[in-house]
């Protein structure tokens, strides 16, 4: 049984390890994330995001990092999923679906009109998951990024 709960400061080490796994998944350095940066970003005086963790029997199986965007449609807000990741040993066990269901529930509870996210075009696993969830790809947006 997968349990979904918000991460706390006590989960910093697990989040750090998962961030290293995410980097490795995308071809980067598998070094764990800096715990001080994680604490500041998630549990400091001005949190940048919220993290949900998926667990089974005390083991962390995956995470979803999200924030809110405004405006969405009109004056509505949306929940923006920045990262959804399931550890390799826990894939194909319903963990990603449980995280997505939890995110939809949080969005509804907080008055958001929608959940939004992007996916890498060269990530067939993620694309297959979203298709299996019945979510259609949207056209008409171009993604940009600039370093500061």
C-alpha cells in the first residue's frame, strides 16, 4: 500500500538522495542534493515549493514537487507540478498514479482550477503514464528557460 504525505524537514536526506537519482536519470551527476539548499527551499521562511513523498513500509518510493501559479484562467490559480519521480525499483506499481491523484486532490482542496506540468518529449515512460491517466498533450505553448 502506497501512502502519500507532505515531506517534512526530517525527510531532507531522502529528498537529497532522490534529487541525485533524478539528475542521474536525466544524464547528470548522481550526487545527492545539498541538504542546506533543500531545507531553505522547502522548509525555510519563504518556501519555494512543497514536496509530497510516496512511501511503503517506511521506504520512500517517489516524490512530487509542486507550487502554485497565478493567474491560471482568469483569476484562478493552478497547481504546477515541477517534478514527478518514482525510484526505479518502485516503477509500475501505481506510485506515480497515487502521487498524481494526491496532487489533484490538493488542487481541488486549495481552490485551483487545474493541475499543470511539462514533460520531456524524449521521456517515453512519463508520456505513457500521462496518456494512461487520460491526460491529453496540449499544443500551443513553447517552453523557454534563461539562466540568471
